[in-house]
C-alpha cells in the first residue's frame, strides 16, 4: 500500500467518531426544537403582557402603542405593530393561545392564523398549523383571505348597520358618551384623542409638572375629546350651515354675570358676605344650558362661556322672558386671534406657560368690554379665576 492510499484511509472517521457525531447531531436537534418551543412560550408570555399593558393605558404619552413598544423593547416598527395586533387577536382565540403557550406551534404560525381566524374557524386553522410548515400555512392563509372577500363585504355592511353613537346627560349633569364605531372610524377617533391627549399632557407638564402625573389618563382623554370638538366647530365643519346651529345657548338671570364679580370682590375685601348655603341657593337656577333640558351651571361658568364664540348667553327677567341675546361682537375675529397669540405666546396667568389657550376679555364682555387687542388675554384650561 502506497503512502497516498494510507493517508486517504486515515481521513475517514472511525466507527466511534461516527457514533459520537450522530449522537451530537441528535442532541443538538432536540435542543434546537426544545429551545424554539421555549422561545415560542416566552413570546406567548410577552404577548400577554403587551395586551395587558395596553388595557391599562401604560403607554400614554407616546404617539402610539407600537411606537412606544418599538422604542422600549428595541424592536423594528413592523415587528412591534405585529406584536400588538397578535396580542389582541389571541384574546379571542383561546385554543391558538394555549398552543403557543405550550410551545406546540410557532409564533410565525400564530401570526398567520390570527390574520383570518375566528371562533368558528379556529379549530380548522389550528389543525392546519400543526400539519403544515410555516411557509405553507402563509400560502393557505393568503388563499383563505382571497376567498373570504365576499364575506368581508357582508361584514362591513353589517358593521355599518350596527354602528351608532349616543350622548346624553346623566342625573348629575355629566354627559354619558356611548358608541359602537366601525374599525376605520374608531381608529381615526382613537388617534385623534391620543394626539389631543398627548398635547394636553405636554402642556400641563410644562405648566404644572408636579400635578400632571396625578391626573388619570381617562380624565385627560375626556378633555381631549372636548378639544377635538371645539377645534371642529372653530374650523366651521359645515361651511354651508349657519354657525348658530352649532352654538351652545346659556340662559342666565339678568344679574348673574355681574353678581359673580361683585361676590368675588366682596370676598376679597370684606370677607364672606353670606353663608355657604345661602350662596349656593342664590346661584343655583341662575344659569342653565339649553342643551338637554337645562343643565345647571355656576355663575362663574356662565361668565366664562360668554367669552366663547361657540356659546350664546340669553338673559331672562324674573318671569323668564328673554331680555337680550349675547352680542355677536363678542366673537374674536381670526386676524385678532392671531395677533393675540403672537403677542401673548402662551397663558398669561403668573407662572403658567401652557400653549393651548382661549382668548378672554380683561374687562368682561358682559360688562361692556370691547373686543380689541388691548382688552384681550390668553388663558389656559382649566380657566383661571379672573372674573
């Protein structure tokens, strides 16, 4: 046997080496499968927490939940969006959720299933997921969606029929808002509220950093809804409709607007002029919103509303007859509003720098104050007690 032949023989692994290699391959294969299952189970735990964190509103202050998750978990934006989508979808697919928790199917398959699965189709899709590869399942899901377009059209029509929104006053004068919106409308509404809420948060943080964290996010979202509504009215949502259609009418006693000023002045100079119950008795019934049958508002609130171009104050005598209707000249023209914003920049209340403000008369409009620049000032919300 020559030298080259001997060398080639020594290159072949021995039977022991072959056995050890085979055992190592088997071990690695099992470990890879086991670790993959553990990863999928860990992803399940992650998705559970992602969904719960969203339910708690923990990401308030960010542009969107996927944007916050992308930043906090160091994920690509697309990955973060899918995590949020799948996390919420699994809430309605308990069997798929359990299979992922046990590591029986991969996250890739779960992601595909959640695009089309419903309570009625979950079992069939889960069976396919256990038999097919992830790539095959993706193809099946794409075909499923194509075949289901007619069904989706029927579902869209059903959603349109079922949507609705109601706003009505509660017994204590608060307004209750209930509704069911189509996905596209709901997404726009939620995004608008998120954006307005974020702006209010930032302004409050700049103005009163010690108090902003104490306000519940739900409370700030309610304020945000009001901001959105006022912005829509200010932009003349329906250019072909008279502005009076959208005005809120406040009915007041003829002395209510001035009583509030005199009472404040009296308390500031001479102390309380009457007990609390008498003051309450005097103010109750003096001002009421026409909306929803006459919800009562305080005298101070009626004075503040009189500054607002979206509200009209109607004064009544003791018998309830209308004495006069708020003058249209109280409205601050856009050019004057821009000049005021350029001059004041932010809320002029001492120590406050909030930028979302309303224009108010220094000498109140109800007292004959002129609507001109040197009699106007920017004040934020909640309205500062200047009247």
